[in-house]
C-alpha cells in the first residue's frame, strides 16, 4: 500500500484513514475487533478517533471508541505498526473542554488510559477555543511532545486564519507547529476547504486528512429518495436531500458504473486525487464496506471520470 508523508512529520500514512467514530456506536465490540483486524491485514494502518466519540448516543458519555481501540491494541499487540490519531477539545462535561493547558494535559492522559498506550501518534485540537490564548495551547502541545505522550499535533475544524495564527505563534516561540488539518471535504461539501485552506496546506506543507468522505453515507448511493432514509444517520442524510446534491449523486453513480466500482469507492477515490489532500477518512460498519475502502485506496480513476466529478457541481 502506497503511503504519503503527513505534513512535515515522519508519519507515513496510507491512502485512506479509518474513521473510528462508528466503534462502540453503530458497531459493537466484537465487530469492531474484526474490522480493525481486517483493516491492518489489508494494509490500512491508521485509525482516527476522538475522546468525544460517541457521547451523542443515548447512554454514552464519550471515550467509547478510544476504549475499544485500546482493548484491541492490548489484545493484538504490534502498537508500533498502527498509527493512532485522536482528538480533544470538545465538551466532555462541566469544565472538561477547550484548549487550555489544564484541560489538554488531562484530556491527553485520559485518552492514553482509554487507548492503553504510552503515546499518541497524532493528537488533534478538535475545534478552536477563543477563550484560551494561542500561546498557551502551543506551549502545552510542546510539553506533551517533550514528555513523549504525543508525537505530533494537528487541528480539526479550524479556519485558514486560525491555522495561520497557530503557525505564527509556533514559529515565534520556536516550538513544534501543527502538522495536519482535518477539514470536512467531499463531493457535496467542497467550499470550506477548496481555495484559501487548501492553498495554505500546500504552501505550508500541512497534511490534510479530510472527514465525512461519504457525507454520512449519502454518497454511498444507498439513499436516493426520502423512502431510503433509515438508521442512525438518517436525520443527517435527510439534510442532504436536495436537487443539487441528488444531481451530484447521479453523476457519481454514473462514474462508478463506468469504473466498475461502487459509488462509495468512487467518491473516496476522487478525494484521494485532490492535490491538497493527504488522505480521506472513511468509516465502515461491515467487512463489505471495508473492502470498498480498500478498493478506493488502490483504484485510479480514469481522467474522464475525474473530469466529470471535478465538475459535478455544475448544473
């Protein structure tokens, strides 16, 4: 499996990163372990999660995904062969949120405990925090790197201006800079990344690992009308059901048929071709879906197919 360097770090990441948001939510422990085993066996060795996964589900408080990954790592062994990325900063309870030195120090320790590991390869600031000075956040990241608890840090859901501020402060203080960006990016959500943010990633050599590759499953092709809406993601998918997005979906389905692959594989393969993207993040809840991710990681789209998808937003 071909790999790419993430930013200026020494992390060599696979063509697709596995999204751990489903683990402990729509996928139970037994199936999670099978999926993770299958992932590694197929050469995709990077897992992205977060401390808040899956506190949106009834009866969950967050940490469920990290805990399952930790149990799996403990049973399987071979920690050095897996790239573990997690995130912190979103609300985990009263006083347990934000990017302050106090909370991030505790949040990293909590994630390490759940993950049953001594270090996190990539720790990402999950969202901006305008109440904490940038200098404080950069300094605590540097201390956590010096302590060996994290190897590199990145950001998620930050604007180009906010990332530029982090880069400036890191440079001025002579401290480690963020090496990655995690934006939302897919065939129907392109505007927030394309342009200023993508240009910043290329100019500053920041790795981009984008999330929502399939727009909560909408781009898998299984939701083509209101009648298809069901399951844990149905409310989110319903928000995508409009004339523009259905037009893009039809173009994706046509390309997938011409390429002989599924719409999901085609959608993920398209993201891989974008020059500012290092690797998309995609989840799977079955071995069949995992196989689609593997196809997407290896399949090279025909130039005509790429052209159609690149212009799929056009009327």
